[in-house]
C-alpha cells in the first residue's frame, strides 16, 4: 500500500489557496487528457510536484476489470482539416477540444458531405466548441463551433488525424495514502481525463490536491486515500485491483465541479443515511453558503461505481452546480475564466470542514449518568445563573451528557440539538478532560 509523509512545499506560493489552485489548473489546462495516454501521465507528473508521494500505476491494455476491459492506449500528435487553399480551417493545435476523443487515425481527401458526417457543433451555442468522445466505438471526427461549420463551403477537404491506438499500451491512474491512527479509510476520488475543461475535471483535482496537503499537516484518526484516474473505467480498474482496501473504506467523496459559480450540491450515497451523508448535511447547514442536498441517482460521476450494489460503499459527491446544469458544461466556455479563485477557496474550506466533521464524530459514554453532574465545580458552567450568557455552550454540555449512552454519536447529538458540530466536539473534549465522558 503506498504511503505518504508530509508533502513538500508546492513549487510556487501564492497569496491565497484559491490563487494557488487556479495556478495549478492553468498549468494543467492545455494538456490533452483522455482516459488513457500521455496526457494523463503528464497531468499526474505535475500533481507529483505538489504531492511527491503520489504513486502512478500502469494497467496494461486488455486487462479484465470487473465487467470491463482496459482499452487500447490513445495518443494524438496533431489533427487538422484543410481547405482547397491548404489553410487549416479546423486545427487541433489551436484547441484540443477540436478532435473527437479517441479518434482513429485518418488521412485523405473527403467531400463536404462526407466530412459533415464526422463534424460536431452546437447550433444553440454557435460560438462554442463542444466536447465529444467515442471511447469504445471506433470513429473519428472534429468538433467546432457552429459559425466555423457554416463557413465550410469548399467541395473537398483534406483531413488528417495523427493518432495511435496501442493495444500494448496501458491505463494510468494516481494514488496517494495518508495513514491515520486507524486503518479505517476516507476515500477521495477525482477524474482526470478531460482535455481543457476547467470546472469539469481540473477544479475537483485542484481542490483534492490542496485538501490532501492540508490533511497531511494534521493529526488524523482516519487514513485518507486519494485516487486520481479516468472517469468510469479508472474507478472500475481501481476497485478491481484493491479488494482489501475496499474493506477499509468507511466514508468517501467524489470531488468535482468545484470552481464554477452556483450553490453547493451534495449528492447522497446509495445508502442515503451513511455517516458521510449526515455529516455533509450538518456541515452545509453550518457553512452558511447556498446549498442543496440531492438524493442518490445511478448516473453521474464515479460515485456510480463505488456505490454499485456489490460494493455499496458510502461515497457521496460534492460539487457546485451539477453537470449538465450550466451552459458552459462540456464546451470551450468551461475555461480558466469561468473558474474563480474565491470559489475554489470556498470549496476547499467546505471539503476541509467535512473531513473535520468525520474526524470529530465519536460515540461517548457518560461516566456520571445518574442525575446531572455538577459542572460548576469543574469549571464548565457559568458562575451566575438566570441569564442566557453562553447558552449554546451550556446546552452542548447538557445534550452530550444526556445522549452519551453509548449509542449516540456526535452526529446524532447535532441532529437532535440543532447545535453546530464543532461546538459539540469542543464540549465533548472538555467533558472528556473532566472525566465525565469516555469515547467508545
């Protein structure tokens, strides 16, 4: 199992975490990533500058993985469509969204009608290039904005896609484990397979990298495992190769779409009432930002694989505006201007708060359960009665003492009392120091 010590200082130190995350995204944005290939390797090499102990795994093409098979490795060097004058009217070098992902190699002249069958555009968003893929069905094509498409008036065009599909290649994913005092794990998962899409792909990756850096600086009860891989096939491959690690996962989060505008959205795990689902509800309640809790849906990101019925892991999905619900989704408008540093900072703070809530959650036993213990002589209660000073602190003490029967966790207390989980955690530590509570 790969383990990690405290990561080295990031290569550049910027004024705010949001600015540093945005700078990391700016380095990664031009890379043409896919579900396999050198783009993923280059991306993970940059991540290793921030998380030096990240382990990179290569899984050979053709390897069985649950009901799937690792596909041939795809790489692309260049692609273009030239008009009769020899001018590039569609150019991969100008934007890597211009090529249908996993396009098979092609070179030749095509009529306008033949080329049309391999073009993808968005008539309702005529200035934007769409993102399209054909991972598992051999095909080739170009994506372009509708305005460009309407300007293609020549009778014939020269087409070149200089790509390779290597059956002797591999799928690449990254993994980092931060050991805690227990073997129980929190899984953090992000996909890293999209080319030049800032919010959908890079924002979750950037937040995850900086979250792991922060977790590495803190004492940890849980072991934290970060998995960075291509969407769907990456998590399926990881699950197929790590049956022992799967047994230790107690909580999990898929991090995605965390740099754009809009309210936070938490999608519940398949269990709906798993500890991570309840913690997310409480943390969002206290965080003060607009948010929405959505029920489980067997569609979305890699939570679909982690929560498939055979595994049924407690993995939720944390995002801002969900996929498909903002106009920039899967288009060239999902760029670095769409993702703002202040939104990344807020997302990182929320993810840190959620991990802190999981760390804090304990079940306690009251060591003085017959009547209320005298808190005043232990320095835990206010000296003069009758007023409302410190009311929340006092109520936190009383709620904890009353529900600390060995069957209620801090999440239970927070849900019943309406008090903030961090306040209850501080109160529990105070009562534990006073020998009134014992953690189980």
